[in-house]
C-alpha cells in the first residue's frame, strides 16, 4: 500500500507544534530542576549542567518558531524532547549512584579522639580578679596585640619567628602602679568577652564616656593607641554583658547576670535583642550601618572558634601559698568541687602529671596574677625573682617547653621570672616600665576618672611630678574630683614635702608621693578604717571591721555548741578510731558516774591531748586602740575610700586594697606610734582565732586558712610561744603524736606549714624566735628542714638541719642529735656533697653509740655505709651493713634482716657488681666489673684489666641477684603485714625489679643477647615501685625508680617511654639540684641511646631493636652528643666524689675509643 503525502495544512500544523512542544518541555524541565535543587542541593557544576541544556533547547525552539532556522531542523524534534526530559534526571541521579558505589568514609574513623575534640567548655574561674575597666581603660594596644599574637601562636603552634616555638608563657613585669592586673583583665574582656565588639559599636554610636572625654579638648586621638585611630580602636566602648560566660551550649552564650543571647554563624545579637548580621569582611551595627573590618578585628565565627575551653584566673595573695593555687586549679580542671588537697599527689611530679591530664584536649588560658608573693625578693645567684614553690617553678617550665598542653599562661609580677629562659622561645617578657603611658593617654585616663578641667600646662606639670603610672593617676584623679571640684588647676596645693620611701622601692617614688598627698586629706575615720584594712593580708569583710572599730554593733559569733560527749566523739573520729569502737566507748561513757567520767577524760587527755576549744575574747580585747566608731561611720569611710580609688569593692561585702596602698598606711601608722604595730597584730590574732575561725579544729585547707593567718599576726605581736602551742601545734597540726600532723599527713599542706613555721624564726632558717623554749626551737629547726626537703628546696634545708644538730648536742640529747645528723648526711648526699655526707654520718654513729638506743645504732650505721658506698669505698661500707644487720637480728629475732630504707641500701651494695655486669653485657665491653660485695670488695683505686681480658664467670653475679631477691621477697612480706609506709614497700619492689632485671641481662636465653621477653614479674615490680615512690612524695627517691624503668623500657623496645622516664628524672635532679642523679641520667642515656649514634660507630642492631623503636630518627642522639654527656658525667663524678660510678663510666667511655 502506497503512503500518501500529508496535506499542506497538516504539515504546517506539525511545524507550528514543534517549537511550542520543545519550549514547553524546556521551561518545565528548568522549573523542575530548580525546585529539586532547592529541596536537595547538589554540586554547583552539576546544577549548571542540568540547567544549561534545557535552556539551549528552549532557545532552539524559539529560533525555529520565529523562522530563524529552516524546516530542515525538524528532524531534531524527538532528540530534543528526549534530551530535555531525561538529561536533568540523569544528572540528578549521578550523586546518588556515586554515593552508593563509592560510599564516603566514616567520619568517626578520621575524627580526632573524643577526648581531644568533644570536651565541654568549663565555666571561667576568677579568684581575686579585678573587674575589667572597659571604657575606662587607656592605652596598651601594643601589649594587647602581643597577647593576641601569643594566643594565636599557641593555637596554631607557630612562633612569631620561623623556626621558633610560640610564646607559651607571657610575663607582664613591672613594679607596682603600672596596671599589670588591669591590663591582663582588660585583655580577657576585649578578646574573649565581646569587649572588642562593644567597643566598635560604641564608637559608631558615639555614646561612650570616652567619647565624651574626647570632647574636652583632645584632638590627637590617633596617637592614643600607638598609631591606631581613636574612634576605631581606642574608643570601642559601649554596652556589653557584665560577666564572662557562665554556661554555654552550642550556639548560645550566657552572661554572668543570666541574660541569654543566641548567635549563629554569620550573625550577632546585642543586649537589646537587635539582630546584627555580618558577612566576610564586614560588621553591621543595629542601625544597619556597614563598616569594613580592619586588621586585628575578629569576626564572630573566628572568635568563637578561638575561645578557650578552660579559663582560670588566680590572684596570689600573701599567706595563701601555692598549695591553695594547686588544689584550686586541679579541682577546676577536674570539675570536682569536693576535691581537697589530700586527694592530689603531694609531690610536684605527681601534681604536674595530674595537671597534664586535666589540660589534655583543651585550649586553656591560665592567668597567675601577682606572682611576686611566691618569688624570692632577695638576691640569690641569678638575682631576685626565683620561685620558692617547686610546683609553680615546674608548671612554668613545663608550660614554656610545651609539655603541658595547648594553651597560654599569663603571669603578672613585680619581679622577673628568672626560672624561665627567654632564649628558649617559649617565654615572652613584657616590661611595662619600658613602656609608660603617653602624655595623651595619661590625660585621657584622668578625664575618664572624672577630671573635667585639665589644661595642657597643668597636665604637663602634673605628669612631671607624679609620672604616667596608672595607679598614681587614678589616685590623683580621686583627690582632684573629691577635693578640687574635678579640676586640675591648682593641684599644687596638695603637695607636701613629707615623703618616706622604703629602701629598695625608689622605682615607686612618684606613686608614694601621691599616696602621701591623698593620705593627708583623709578624715580621721577614713584613716582609721584604711589603717585597719592595711593590717590584713587579704580582702576584708565589713563585719570584721565592726569587731575592730565598732564593737557595739559587731554581729554575734556562731560558735560550736557541743556536749562533752559529742566533742570526744569528734576527737576520736579525728584520731582515726574505728566507728564501732567509738560507739561502744560512748555507750559506756554515758553509763559512768561523774567520778568515773573524770577518770576516763583524764585517760583520754593523756592519750589524745586536751580537749580544747576556740578562745572567746571580750569586745574590748578585740577593739583596736582608739575611741570606738559607729557602724555608720565605718560604712561612710568605706564609701569614701572606694571613691578615692584607695579601696576596691569585691563580692560578698569584701573590700580589697592594693598592696602598695596597704604598705603606705602600715608605714604611716608605724611612724605615728611604734606600738601600733604590736597592738594591731594582737587584735587581728585574736580576731582570726576566735571570730573568723570559731571552730577549734576545722576541716580542710580552707578551714585552716584563718589559723595560718593567725600564726602570721601572732608572731608579729610577739606571742611566739602562745602561737606555736595554741594555734600551730594544737589546732593546725592537731598534735605531734601518731595521729597528729593533720595538715601535712592528711592534707599534704607542706608548703602552708612551712610558711607558718617561717613566722616563728628570727632569721630563717638558722635561728628560731628567742622567746621559744629550747626544746621547741630544736623541734622547729627539724620541722623547717623536713618541709624544705619535701618541697625540693634542698639547699635551704641544710642550715636548719646543721643548726638542729648543734642544738641537740649542746643539750646532750644524743638520740635526737643522731637522728638529725643522719638526716643531714642524707641531704648532703642528695646535694652531691659526698665527703660532707660521710663526715655527718660518722657523727651520727658517734651520737647513736652515746645514746645507747639500739635502733639508732643500727640505722645510723646504714647511713654511714651508704655514704661510703657512693664514695666508692665498698670495703668500708660492707662491714657496717653487716654490723647493722647483726644488731637488728639480736634485738628483733623475728625480723633478722635489714628492711625498709636500711634494707634497700644494703641490697644496692650487694647488687653493685651485678649492676655493672648487666650494663657491661649491654655495652659489650670486655673490662670485668668488680666482684659482688658479698664475696670480696674492690678498692676504688684498683686498676681495671685490659679491655681484651676474658670476661669473668657471671655465676657470682647471678648468685648475688638470687640472694637479694630472697631477701627483698621476705622483707616485702614483713612490710605488707605490718602496714608500714608506702616508701618501704616501694623500695622493696624496686630491689626485686633490679635483681630480676640484672639476672635476665646476665643470663639471657640460649642464643639471645637480650631478653626478648623478660619475666613478667620484673615489669610488675617496677610499676609498683615507681607508683609507690610517687605516692610517697619522696622526690629524692623517685629518680632511682625512673632510671631503672628507663633501662627496662629501652631494652624491651619502648624507647619513647624510656626517653620520657629519663627526661622526668633529669628534671627532678636538675631542680634539686641532685648532681649524683644527674650523673646517673647522663650515663644512662649515653649507654641506652648513644650506642646507636653514628658518632660512636656502633650499629643499632647490636641492641636488638630498631632506631625508630626507641623514638630516634636517622640514628640521631636525642640530647646533642653522647660523648659530651659522658664528659659531663665524668666532670660531675670527679667533682662530687661519686666514685661508685667510676667503673661504669670507664665501660661507657670505652664505646668511644
């Protein structure tokens, strides 16, 4: 059948339908594509491709319909329709199909560990911090920029100079009056509390008080901030939330007053709720005014990402000590308000380890304000500024070295931080004395403080007299506002020629001048209140002042109201008695007659001490000399002093006084009447012991704090014996018997105890106060020496120990003299004074023999033997150990061996030969070590055989290891059964670990040079030893365990752990200093890591481990040069007479020949 051609009309209709069909389908496809893209976004490239083709086809349809394209294109109708409908669908399917075929990796596998990335921010913690000055702060843009750069550096890990680490510790250093604390607090407000944004908003709106100050005649605003324009940076003040965030969640901020504002990426909200949107490179105010951001300004998203997750401010105050700081910081990081000092390690290393754990995964910012109270102001070696606290010194050193975590520590102090090395790159010092305020900044500060009339000539003359120090300017402004109508004209009338500047404080001459001017303008009641506050060392509550100045209106004191039975129950609980036994005792006590109760109480007092109570004083005994004031007068005086900027109001009704202002009023009162000092301190001593702390034996360090203050005031009132007996011994220590020493044993407040004892010395640490009984003086010397040694201040502990020995000898107290002389010998040995240690130990043996006490005779012989062993005189040491053990066996047949510290020392001598033999096996030298001490003893001068001599039979060394293992196993059982101290058990574990380790090295499995899998009990004993030494708090014993641990870890393949142990041992030894341990560390690391160094020509395979397994790269020695370490070890050994290591040193040096 033949097809007929279409009618012309039909052909025309088809042609006209074609462009309409294509155009409709194209536009529909574009609309559908756009809708799908809005519902489920896809890649911009795919979206563009899906839209381009339908649009091109639509244009083709329009061209065909308009006749621009001939009919020959009609054959593309069907392909065009297919393209328009199918292609967008295919493009949208591509991402889904790709996701099925190639699923993305689990983000959890790539994300940082949860501990590092998901820690919730801690609320900021402020202790004794000033309020930010906000719009009243002037200048310091350069310092703000340096602090900003330091914070950015610790976050990025990059220093200001290439190849240098970031500044992790920033010290703001200057004498008083330069505004160090205000600078640090203002930076926090600007940087982290929205201060910069508020400043910018106020500059735009022109509503800040600083803007008003500018209208008084200043035109050089651009010079106020070191080059930045005033309206854009200096005047950025305005409304802002009054506090830091106290509770934060994703996308929300909460101010200290509870005002909640929410923010999302790209937007900010003001306090009034006006939404302020920002885009990259710009800020917007509430009115919609747009300004571009400038260098140094942070956008909201960036600022939120750079917020610290832990912000801790601690203002150091006299009398608080580093213990309070340590527990507060660790408690904050642990988010455990109930944590007390007894719950943290007593030693510096343990506290730093806990601190690292708390800081891990956080971007932290710590501010240590007023650190000078914890620094030594006297010249010692490198000059003033050394930190007295080993914990604070360790914290700053570890932080500067980058070993604490990812954060910044800002320190303000009058004294330089000489414990830190500026050359190391981790410490930046900002010396404000070299950066005074400019003339314009000083004038602006005066205006902001209320001085409205400030002619140029008067300003010039005023600055020439009082200087550009912020505290002096603020104090002067208070005088001008209150006494001169806010005008600087005629300020000269306040000048006075009376000026008494303390010696050594000449740098503060101008500030003292202004304080003298303000002091003479005070009303009598204001002066009395100011003087009373100046006698305190802490912020003062108004009710305390009422007891001192207005006793008729003083509040009643809430005292303990307990029955005799309740008080004895609490006393027995404090003594650690069993609760069931206490209840049974009290039941019998209730049933007794009065006569029987009296006998029972006498027995309890003989056992536990007298049942004391806080003293009660009459109002007259508490009132300061002079006529009493009224409560209204006290309150008005406080308001007036605050208006003059001589006081600062604090929370909960407290008033704080700058320490320089405090010192001025103290000195002024002393000059008026020398007896005022004693009278004032006596009243405050009574106030602290009865009113501020009415509980006789309070709990915890915070409860003891008022009693520590009482010791400070009591000593200055001349009540030395009363203060020692009634406050320090009875209430702080809770006695000196087996259940006593509460503050030290239970709380670990060794530093606070030492500060208290310091007040009872006429000259620390050699001469106690003359008013004390002779026995108490000797006891105080021992207390001071014990605390100093426990805190790592070893050099300072020598003087009180030496003085104590002579005092006991003078009193012919031979038993006490023997113990003190033995302690002195141990201390001298730790300090590397080996010859002096031998001499002191010989005196201890002499005193012990005079005493006749068997335990003294036994213990002191081991002290002498140990000193001789370290001196290399083994032949003299062995008989002394044997004699001591004979005494022990005779007096305690059930315990026939030396145990505890004495047993550890003896075991160290018995293992000396095996120790050198084990090292020699590792080093593969041929010089034989000395035979074990149990067999024969080598003299230190005996020459060693030539290197090619045949190695000795190790059977004697193995026998020594087995013998010592048997001894330590038995003594450890005794120690555990008797419940002796932690140190005794730790030393036994260390002896067992050493004996087992030496044996494993001396007798490896057949065909192996190193024990591939040493007996597991070695590691168990070693772990228990190191943990126990840490818990004991004996820093002069911990390096022993760390050195053995490093040896074990290096050989068994954990080189990183070995290096960490060696680094910790070195830090402890260096801080002491402990030069014998320093020599041990140098020897150990040269032998463990130097053998793999190319400079020594020994292949790493000889150790049986790879270089990377011990944390080394390209066989580089981690500490510079192994040969240099051995040379330094030889210098230390020869200088200090540490001849015990002579043989080991020669073996190590043989590596380099």
